[in-house]
């Protein structure tokens, strides 16, 4: 932002030296907490996410490029609120929150409320985002993240985050959120609702994929036409869910 | 005593490690921006935000008032010194700083010279320019439309936006061939704009010393001597007082051949301020204002006989040159070497009509890893050939084979007048087909289709003319396209070699020494290679268009032979025998009748300074200027297999097989590096690189997040193979190679995708073949054009 002269702050504060903010851990209640200076690369290599949080595990290696992943953070990415950012979609699909700390203490803001618009978040001027919290799953967590980018490190043409919890074959909770197909991160609630309380089947998957495509508000640009981007939302939603259905069938 | 072992001394054919990498991988390269001179000031350019507008006024007062600002230049300042406009290498004129109008987005409007670059940039933002917007033209259709605004109203006798109309070939004969054809295959294509995008952007440090009257310019240039001549002509300075130094160059790819306004402005600023002035271009400046490439439209037709023979070719091209015709090309042909298309095929009749137009875009037409439009020529050729084979219902490989010039037909005169020198086209194709497992893949493709999977295979075969020029048909500003080498053998047998070429990554410091080693037997590590300083290097035309080895490399061989001829006389003196009785083997002269009696080249070197024959001039040094009798003609066969995802339009490269015949290889490792680099660029152009314009002339692709350079992550693996047909007229049998893969590669990728989607009835998707274009083509069954303006909702 500074290089492009969109921002010319008088002062920059380096938060890297604040102790004990580089963690990511799972609490006793099953919620996952990611500290503000925990790097993308830490999440990419995390055995915790690999075993306990499949949507985050799927997204982590797709964020930006290896150089950015060594330096950038999940919390920073959500704060940046770029509609083409990956983590805001993943966090929205997981019903996650951002914890903000200011002179009057801490408050928790759901990511879907936290991201206000392109490059706008809900932090007050005297607040700092200190962690992201993913609530405990309501069953066995499953999910995925798919993204089309023209090149590794390119901004997403389209990204789709799917996070479901299952009890038996019933979907007990579902979240679907979309990257780069609207003025901000898009929550595809109707699509998620179509899965909730039902088992994954070819029909429910098709319904959810269609509703997700309808939730997208893409624009035609040099990355592709609006119709094409909507098609990608449909295909990616369907592919993630079909993959989950297949692994369920194979396990059975 | 025996001859030295050529491999051991790093001679021809040795994959010697690049000596320049010693400093590059240690971060010890010395680029223009690394150079800091005492008292140096910094220049920044203010660029036009609009693509076409009249300048009502420019107010620089706020900039002048800022602390640290030393000078503000505008078109008015330049005009007062007759420097507002400069000549281009294509006999047009180009604005240095705009006076009357801006004609493309990013055009140079003013310059600030200040104590540091930040002050200069801030001061640029304080300049107020009052623009009156004018209608904008971003493609040839708009340019040639009735009532289109006149872009070049600065030129006398220019009443429309057409730059030239040009044609070559036999129209009547070609018309007859088409009348007799069993089938005519037609296709319309656009080769989109692309940008060379060297990692190092352009820059200069001009240092005028009033006390000595000498102007030294450190410059990112591929052709320092041409720049010296141009500066002498434009700035009217005496040539001996101009020194151009091209230090380490971080890639050129044709982008660093032209003269840019920033160079001229920094030189004037240094003359006015009598202090060194540094200008370093930023990435956006480089992408939006410096030498673009391509942007040519084609209507192509092939007249075909039922048995697959091509009877005639028609090409009708329209080139979008942007606001100034500043193609950096030395041929006498308006559209460069476009008519070298189809040179690998035996085609009796051919006719090309070419038109060039102005638009409100940055100047285009630099030869990006290319010999002056051969990239477009070979892409058009191989896309036309692919479509024609499909139209005939003929196998892609077989169609090419029946039309190839045969091995015993060389030298072969093409119907557009080129003389190809040598080749084994059929053999190269065979090697490629064998490597890729052609018949097996065709079966696999058929099987996959039954399960709804889209596989495709694309072939691109071509020969291209490399190594401009010969002096009859090629010159720059009247200077003939020869090149030069100067070789000094020191007393201890070590050597200093300088050439008129200029490496920007090609590895001259390594390969030139190998040629000397091959000719003289002096170990390559004993030969220091220097280039790029006009005060020390012999006059040469620089490095671009794959001309280094064909021309300067030949000069290196020739100057080595001159040295050897003198050394032979010294050897005769030392051996006390007549010169006629002496034989040469690598590194050593010996007495024919007594092979163990001999002297080494190093012993001759000592004697040249200490014990020369009576009457012989001391020393062992010489210079050679080489005027090539012809261009060299390498051949390439590129084969790509892909799988297209019908639901997303995404295509993945399964395999990429490259067979290159560039004659004798001096350093096989460097040759392979050149091929891999070229294939990577070919893949990028075919797959992702998109630098276009919206209907207001805004450049879409003005940074590296929009205009993409591929990384190792997505670049496919390449399988390289070789065939060697020595060039018959080159001293060491070598042909150019630097650009082959970038020239011939794109069509292989596009042909593969087109083969995969053939069932939908689509004949063409313009590059870049983006997933959304493939998806659209599959949905509609219609061709997808890539002509600007880009769709932006």
C-alpha cells in the first residue's frame, strides 16, 4: 500500500517483537487460536491443522507464494480485508472471530462482521487484532479450499472455502465462503444452509453448488468474465463436497 | 609433446561453468543502479495519466520551490535546445518530453532532478498539468475508422493514422495458385502485445565533466556503440568525447535496444547542472512506457492440394505500433522479417501485404527475444499450418513432412527471397515424434475422449533467420550490421578479448573464451572477456536478435585465426625453419617432418615481445570485423501435450519436447539454458501473460501482480533433444539459438490446446489462452478474440 502511495502513514509500529503472539494451538474446548504474528508458513507446516482443521490445512499452502508465506500472517491477511484474500473466506466459512485489544480491554468480532468491505475492517483506531479464534467443531470437521490463480502468488481469480462438521453422515454445521467474487469476502449462507441437517448426496451437493454460484457477485475483468467466475464457484464447491462424499463412502 | 586436450582447456563443446556467475551468485554484480558517483543527483519522470490529451499548461512552480530540487525539465525546456523530439530507429520521430499532446498513458511529460530520488518523486507529484482529454484509439480498427482522431498531428503530410503500406512476393502467381487449389484454409489471428520485462528496469547515469568536455554515460543498453553514435547525432557532441559504459545488465530481451526519453533527459540534465544525474526506472514505468513487442493482426490463407502440398500462402498483417514508430529493427523491410514465415516449407507462391498504424499506446515493435517480427511470423505460420492440416483432415506431422524443404535442397531460396543455408527438418521431426511417443499419445487421446477427458497435442516446426545481418540488407542509421572482436595475447600467453557485442545474461564471458581456446589452444580460463565500454571495445552493433554467436562469435574466431597466422611466422623463426614446413595442432606449431620439434602458442607469445623475427612488428594482437555472408538458419521442432479441464477451461501441460538444431554447440549447457529460458517465455505468452488496454487506453498489466512472469512452480518440465547440422558459412559452424524457443514455442502450446478442444468446432483462441477463454470457446463453439479493449464490467 505504501509502495503504491495509497497509504503514507507518519509512523509504523513493528509488532513482530511483541512476545507470545506467534502461536497457534488448540484449546481444551476444541477451539483453535492463531496469534497475530503466526506466519502462514507455520500453518502450512502445522501437524495440528493437518489432523484437526482440514479447511485451514487445505488453504495454507495456497496462500500467496512461499516468500509471502514466510513473512505474512493469517491475522494480518484478515485485517487487510482484501476481497481476493484467502484467509477471510476460510475464517468466514469456519464462523471464526477476531479478538481485538484496545485501551478498554478485549472484544471478539465475528470475521463476517469484521470484514466491512474492500480493505476495511471493524477495528477502532486504537485497537490491535491479537488473535483469530476458530470455534470448536460440532462434530467431525471436514472441508477444503480450492482456488484458481493464473500463477503461484497471483491474486485469486476465484476461491471457494467449504467447512462442514458431521455427526455420522449428517452435516451438523456448514459454512461456505467465496474469495474474489464480490466487493468483500462473500458468505454463501444459503448454500451452507442447504447442507445443514442433511447427509451429503449428489443432490444436496448440486443444490449447494448452485446456491453458492448464485451468492457470488463477480465482475468481468482481465481475470475472466463474470459468468466464468460464477461457473468456477459452482465447480469448486461441487468438487470439494464431492471429494468429501467420496472419502466418506470409501471409509464406509 | 602433443596437442592440448580441447575439453580440458574448456574449448568448443565443453559445458564450462559460467565465469560471470562467480560474481552474480555472490551478489557482486555491478549494475547501473549499483554505481554511485560523487555529487550525484537523482531524476524522476512525471508520466501522463491519460492516453490522448492536449496539454493546455504545465505549472512547475511548486516543484521548483521544494527544498532539494535542482532542475525541472519540461517539453518547453527540451524544445529550447531542439531536444523535444528525437529520431527513432525506424525513421520516425518520438517525443522526449511532450510539448503539444500526450499520445499514450505513461508518456514522459516532465522530469525533476533532486538531491535524492524521494524528493524527485514528491516534486513530480507537485507539478500541475492541465490536460484536455481527446478520443482514445487502442486498436487498428479504431485507428483506421472514418473520422478517427489524428494521433500524429505533429507530422507534416500525415492525414490519417496509417504509418506504412508494404508488400512483398508475387501477387499474380499467388492468385493463380489459389485459383488452382483444391482447398483454401483461412484463419484470423492476433499476436497480442507482450513486454520483454527484464528483471532490471532501464536506467542511466549521465556524467558530464565541463573541465574535460567529456560525457560518460552508464547505461542499460544492449548496444553501446549505437547509442554513442545516436548521442553524437542527437546531442551534437563530438563522438570522441562520448563514452558509453554498459555495465552488468540484468536482462535485455530487446527492451534495452531503443533510446528512451529518460536517457536523453538525464544527459541534458547533467550537461546543464555539470553534475552526475542518475535515472532509475521503476517497474510500472518500464512496463507502460518502454518497448513493447508484437501486437500484430493476421488474415492468413493457404492454398492446398488434396495430397497435402501447400501451393501458395497469403498473409495480410496489420501491426499496431503505438504512438511512435520506433521499432528497433535494422532491415529494409517495414514489417521486419515477417516474410521469413514458411521458410522451412517448400512453397512456390507467396504474397504478403503489411500495414502499420498508430494508436494511443506506448511504442511497440521491439524484437523481444526475436529477430524483428520472426516471433509473429513463426507463430502465424504454425497456427496456419495447424488449421490447414485439420481442414484437410490430415495428420499434423505428416502435413508438415510433405511440405518440408528436403535435406538435399540447400541452399534453398524461399519464394519471399530468403536463402536458407542448411537443415535436417525431417530428422528433427522424427526425433521429436519418437521422444513424445506420438502414435501412442494419439491412441491415448482417443481413449480419453471416450471418458470425456480432453487431451491434445500440438506441433510447431520452424526455421528462422538469425544473426543480422549481412551488410546489403541490414543497417541501423546507415551503419552496417557487422560485428567485431579484438584479441590481445599478453607476453605470458594469457589473453584479453573484447567484442562489440554486449552480454545481458547470454554468457559471453564464458563462451567467447571457449572459441579462443578452440582456435588457439589457450585455456579458456586464461582469456579475459570484456564488453560494453565504447572507449575500449571495438565498434560493434550489440547483442539482440540472437546475433552474438553468428556475428561477434564469428569475429572472435576470425581474430583468433589472424593471431594464429602471425604466431605461425614467429614459430617458424623460433624453429628456424620455413613457414611452409610448419603444421598446427591445437595449442602448438611443429615441424612437419619432426613432430616432436615444436613451440606452443604461449612460447610464440613470449617471443612476440622478446624475440620476434627481424622486420616483424612486435606484439601479438589484432582486431577482426565480420560481415556475415548470410543469416544463420537454425531449426526447431517443439511438441506439447496438454489436458484441458472442460469445466474450468484450465489446461495443464503433460509434456513438452524440444528438438533444436542450432548447428555446432560451443557450450551445450549454456545452449540448453537458452532453450529452457525461451520455452518458459513461450509458455508464459501462451498461458498467462496479459498486458492490454481498456477503452480509455489505461494499460492493464502495469505491474507484476497483473502482468505475470512464470515461476518454477507452474513452468512445465522440458525435455530437450538435439540434432546438429553445422552452418556452412559460419567459421565454427554455429547458428543462433537465443530466441528459437521463444519464437517457435508459443504455437506448440496453442496448437495443443486447439487440438484438445477441436471437437467443439473452435478454430482459434487468441493468446494468452486463459482458462476463461477456453471455457467460453467450449460453451459457445466460437473462436475467442483477444483484441483490445479488454472487457471490464
